[in-house]
């Protein structure tokens, strides 16, 4: 697939301080930038940055169409990592005549990047771009787990047109469906209706209130580790930390907590796409929000360069196996702990309808889940996933 016809390359000179020598350790000196003359070679690329300024379906946040380049201005001021990582900036996607055209173009490009083993980082644009991200996995017939860092579920009514506040129902109802699980990290109860909260429970989706997570941020790590796709709505950060969003709330994650979530995402061997949405430069103060997003992107890549490749269970002797008997449980609970990283998984049995065979699903979990089982209580994470796989 040729990528050049679909992108407008950025002007690299815009990211160099005028009249000053450039430190070779700055990111702007270490990232590959696409030119109009030559199709990019992806053979040695780890991560591809692409701006998608689509915001025609934005809900009260139209200025987010200007976000990609404003984020770049702050990102390329930062220093490179000690470890080598190959990053390509594709530029900004040329939008389609309609939003649906943009979705179609973007999903084709993302699917191509997946096939080339390149991780796309999408700089939006509005939140509904996540629908195109999901469609890329569907085109490859890949089952996907999605994590959304957002103060709202963005579920929407299935009868309403898609929008940045109503795209999840379109993903859930699309057939054939390749969504295995959806997790919301950081929702705020008073910003979501009780009907939506109840529906999320009925669908066995995972929802985590921001207040509960902030008491122990490490509990976010196994949630993120189970995802192929992560999308970050910057409104998940509190307004005082990220004012550049028309829907920002007085409450939410602190800026450093957003960066910590991004680090967890980068560390996940499974995660294959990352999107940041809803930044509105028109509402920003002293580039505060664009700096936070730049730092968030930096931490995501920091996590990537420290990936440990410890979740494929290819070498069984690299894991400690713990069996816990819990009263009234359907079976013994089996936990695995990586000797390399200390990370935990729990084994979930299920019957695979297509193969008519009993299977095992290894779900990322935390040490707290193991300690809960030792107290003779089945972890909620196990129950929820068991019911989802066996319904």
C-alpha cells in the first residue's frame, strides 16, 4: 500500500528554533519525517505518528481539528530516549469528503501498519476516530480488547448518528463483531447516566471510577496490559491540568497520572495502537495541555522501549504457577507470575464454540487479585471475564 497519496507531510523547519544550532539528542533530530518525494520504508520502523484532524462529528469541541501540529510543537522539543527506537512521522492525513470517507481511509492505513508490525500513534481530532481504529482490526478479522481513558462512556444511542460522544454503540453493534472486551478507565459517575452504567454491567464491560483508581494507580496496569487498542480522551485529565478541552471537568486524573497510564500502555507487549483525542488548542492556556499530551506521548514510547516480551508464555519455566482453592468457586484458581517482571495473570477456563474444545484464557491481573483469592474470595476480574467467555 502506498501511503504518500493520503498524507500531507509536515514542514520540519517549523520544529527547529530559528537561528540556533539543534541539539542532536532532541526528538526533532531523531525522528524520520515523510517527504513528498519518497514513499516511506517501514521495514525498520517501530512507531508511526499520524495526525488526524477530523472533527466534523465533534460534540462541542470543534477546535480539536487543530490539535496534531500543536502537539508536535511541544513533543519535538523533548529529548530522545537512551534506548534506540525508530519513529516515523507520516504527517497529517488528508481528510475525506465525508467523515465516513475519512474513517474508511484511516482504517485501511491502520490495518496496513498493523500488518507491517508498526504501532500507529494517532493524534486527533475528535474521539469518534476510535471507530476507524477499531474497524482496522475488524478488516484483519482480529479480535480486539479496547481500553478507553475517558470521563464518559461515549456509548450513545444506537439510533443516533455517530459522534464523539456516541461511537461505542456503533462498535458494539457492528457485525461481524470482533470486540472481545471494552474497559473504561477513569469514568466520573455524575457525567454518565445510570442507564448507561447499568448497560455496561449487563455487557460485562469493565468500568473503573477515577476516584477508586487514584487510590492505587498500579491497578490500571493489568487493565491496560490486556488491550490491543488504547484511546485517551484528554478530558480524562482534570481541567486545571488540561484546560484545552471544551468538555473538561473540574475532577479527573492529574497530569502525572495520565503519563503513568501511557507508560503502562507502552510497556504492554500486546498493545498495538494508541490514540490521543479531543485536545482543543483554542482553549489551551500557555500550551499547558499540549505539553501534557507531549509528555504523555513521550512516556508511552518510554514504555515501548522497555517492553519485556513476557506475556506469550512461550517459556513456561519463566513463570511461577500458584494454585488457590476458593470455597464455592467453579474450579481452582490458577495464577502465573513472571519471573522476569513480576507481573501476574490468572487462568480462565472456557468452552470454545467454534472448535468445540475446552480452552484457557490468560487474563492479566494484579497481585491484589491473588491476595483476594487467598482470602477465599473469587476476584471480580475473574468472574466478569468467565461470564463473558462462557455466555
